[in-house]
C-alpha cells in the first residue's frame, strides 16, 4: 500500500525530453511516477535511466493515437491498484507545413495525439480524481497555440495546441472539489522536437509542468502559464 501522503502522477510521452525531465523532477520530489510511452520498451529504458540516478518510476505503455491503448493502460494500473492523482498530458507530435500543404494524414495524427489523446486520458483517469476529491491535470501546450500570439508555427501543431487550450478551459469549468486543470507553455526547449539550438534545457522546460502537477489547494484552475505567469489564450 502506498504511503497515505504520496501522490501518483502519470506522464504521457515521458521517455525523453520534457516528459522525462518532469518524471525525474517529480520522482525526486517524492511522487510515485508512472512513466508512459507509445512503446513499452521505450518506457522501460527511461525507467532504467532514472533507476541509475536512484529514482523510482513505473513503466507503462500508452499510445495516444489509440483510445484502446489508453483504456488498456488505465485497466493495467487499476489491476495494480495504482491510483492516478495527477495527469500530465505531455505527449505530442509536430509536422511542418501550413494549413493547405500539410497532408490529411498528418493533420489526423496531430489531432489524435495532441488533442484526442489528452481527452481520452482525462476520460480514463479524471473521474476517479473527482470521486476522491483531488486531482491535477497539466496540459503541456505551446505559445504557438495561443490566439494572443497569432497561432505561429506549423499549422497542424498550432491548431491542435489551440484545441488543447480549449479543452483545458472546458475541463476546468466542469471540475469540482480540489481538482484542477491548467495548461502551460514550456518555451523553446532542446528536445528532438525543439532542436539543438533551442534556448532552454528539458529541465528548464519542465519547471511549469512540475509546478502545476503539484499545485496547492489554493492554486489556479483553468489558466495558461509561462514561467508561472498567466498568459493570454
């Protein structure tokens, strides 16, 4: 049985980049981390990497393109009596191109991973949070998905991140008790997606994610943040 005060966080796309940095930070802070990836072997490799740093995480397979995979992950965790207190919707894809040139398949994949995957995870794990009266949902978004910042960036990415922001607002409005949903923009981060020239390390990019996943009861709900400052949608 887990310690009464220990919280469990599920992080999607956590085998590298911001997701892995978030897993590292939250495990180091004493949370129980479920580190998920599209392929189970990738999750296991990341868990082993953390273990070499004396950090503990649980590997789980979760393919955001398939609702059945999300449901299977939830079923597996329930069988292991692992209750998810915080959900970090981090997994995402980015395809280059504007609205007229991006292929239909890439648009479809972007919506499935960046938006529907997050929705499916919320449907799988948030009802139990509401029943227990505690939960944190963190949607890792982007300034490229902000109307206030002109929806810059590749079309399929900016459009789906704008949709993820809308999902955040909708979720927050329906939550009761100490259950919160927020989005954050990590900034330009040195990951496989961000590239080697990006200005921030994965650890720096994970700071807002970690903060929102561990918010106190008087913390914000339904906001969009960068460097812990609320920004416009």
